[in-house]
């Protein structure tokens, strides 16, 4: 929370406004994994929120369910489709407990 990141081909940084995890299951192989997600939002009028999450691998010579190193940016709350992006932190805030 509080970090500013740039992703994809964007020039303006966005704020990390929420962090969490998502639980993904695949009943075909009775597997469940938890992956981190980050919600980002620009601080300008009309900015669209995005969720940054790890891309999942679901097929590789059979059904699998694995987290990859690649990051996808998904519009709104939908994690079903997103564009693969490179994410770079440009600033962060100290968070006091």
C-alpha cells in the first residue's frame, strides 16, 4: 500500500490502493493455489482501476494450475482476462504499524 508503480507502456505512475490474495481452484485436478493481487488506481479524473496479478498456467502437456512469473493487468475486478505487462516500482511510502 502506498507504492507508486508504472506498468506496460504507461508513463504516469499509479497508486497501489489495496493488496490481497486470490484463491484459484481447478476441479479437474482438485488443486487450489493462492496468488497475490495488487489493486492500482491513477489519481487523475477518469482513471480506470486495474488489478495486477500473476498469470496462471493451466495447460502444459496436461491440466495444471501454476502461478507464473508473468504479471497481467486486468481492468476492474475481472481477473479472467488481462494484458501481460512489466511492472516497475517508482516510489514507495514507509508504512508505520
